[in-house]
């Protein structure tokens, strides 16, 4: 665990040694503001909540997180530094966990920096702060799921562009799976049980449940399972590359 913490600190600081973290956070904050106030009509709604802010998070993460994650392993493989990394007294598991946690902390920092919105909504009305807090937790968990997919795809390809496209494509399926259009398209084709399984894979469905203020074990467990599954797949890929 001490080695993981050392690697995590190193990876976290490396994000801020280059413009990567600053650019990501700046774009996230700007796009969040535009979508909340312009597209979400925060003021015009006349309700003291942050639903216009959180409703756009799945779509923001769909593009921003893969762009943020695409270099995590791809750059290591392209530059050849992965061979050096694997000769150090660390395991691929430790490296994978450190890369994920450090990047997840940066995503968490981006969320924390949106606190002026929370302050604003409290100034304008009397929101249910418990619900807002739960939505923040749900958003961070969902961001972690997007991130795990992105890191796995980065491990799969030396090309950051290919990793980016693959990440968006897979993440898009997880986002769309619970939408009404997708569910209706399968009605009459698949049995109800199969349709329910497809719907249960949706990031939006589980995020919306948490955003309502109920941090249920099945929703938290779902995001953690997605994170663990994709990181494990990425670890298998790295171990295979290492062996070959």
C-alpha cells in the first residue's frame, strides 16, 4: 500500500507538471457553467436545486474523461517507457491502481471546484443539501467508471486517438443503454428480463437514483463493479504485453 501511495502521489503531481490537469479542469468548469446556466436555465426554472448542473454530467464525462485518460498507458507504450516502468520494483497492479486513483482525484478536484454553484443555489433558495451532496458522490463514482474504461482502452492501444475513440464508443453504449429510445427498440424483440438487464447497465439510471438523494448499495456497487472490471481488464492487457 505504501508503494501505491508513493506512485499515486507521483502520478497526481505529474498531471500538474504539465497543462493536462489545468486544461481539463478549466474546460470542465467552463462547460459545466454553460450547460447549467444556458442550456439548463438554472435561474429561469425558479427551483432551488442543481439538477440542471448534474443532468449534463454523463454527457460531459463521455467526451472529457476519455480525453483525459487516453494518455495514461498509451503514452507509456508509445515512448517505450513502459519497459522501464516494468523493470522497477513495482507490480503492474500497483501501477494500474496508482494511475487510476491519481486521475480520479483530479476528477474529484474538478467537481470540488464547482462549489460556487452550490453556494449560489443556497443563496437563492433553500435547497436540500443532502440531495446535492449525494449527487456529487454519484457524479464522482460515475466519473470513475468512465475513467476505468478510458484507462483500459489506453492500455489496449499505443495510439491515444484510437484509445480516445474506443473509450467514447464503449462509454456511449453504457450511457445509452437505459434510455427510453433504446428500451423501446428492444421491446417485442427481446424478453422483458433481457431488456431489464440492458437497462440496468445504464450509467444514467444508476446516477439518477443517487442524484435523488438515495445512496443505495446497488447503485454504488454497480459503479464500483464497473471500475474494478475495467481496471482488471486493463491489468490483464498490461500483463500480456509485459509477458510478450
